[in-house]
């Protein structure tokens, strides 16, 4: 039988904390797009370089111009868009997974972000090679 304390704690967790207590599980959740204040974030178990290539390939396939791309120490920031600019941030986490976050507009364009994430998923296993045999960045 449950004590009154356990029942009250359960009710509090369900009704008042929302999803904020799930931050502990975020490193193990992959494949789900999480939204917070207009910014979308998705975690991948793939290597950082593979996720960067898939993201750039996705933007190229969708005919979205890459205005600027800066990489430094396992973090890449891409400014992209055709008129409607947005920022994509790709970074390697300590727990050997890679995160991709993006903000489109001030409020976040959910449909476009989820379309981009879907295409990144599809391009994850595709690798283009240069004529000398090196993977294209």
C-alpha cells in the first residue's frame, strides 16, 4: 500500500512539474524532437562528423543556402536560409552522442524543423566521396 506522502509526491510530479523532471532522461532519448522556447533539439547516437555531413547534405538537397558555417572543437554553427534565415547548432556531448538544435524564426517553425530533422535521419547513412576517395564535408 502507498503512503500519503508517496501519493502526494506522485500527484505533484504529474500535475505541477510537467516535463521538467525528464531532463535526467534526455541523454538516453534519441529520435525525439524536443521543443523549448521556440528551439528544437534532437539527439543522435551517431558520430559528430556523420551528423554534420548529413545536416549539410540535407540543406543542399532541400535547396536551402548555407550562408555561413563555423566549426570549432566538436561544435558547428550553420546559418542558413533563403530569405527566412535560421541557425543550426551541431555539437558533441560528453556522453558520446551528438545533438542538433535549431531555431527557425523567433517562435520556431515546427513543420520546417521536423522536415529538416526527417531529412537528416534519411541522409545519416549516405556518404558522398570526392574523386580522391575522401568523404565530402
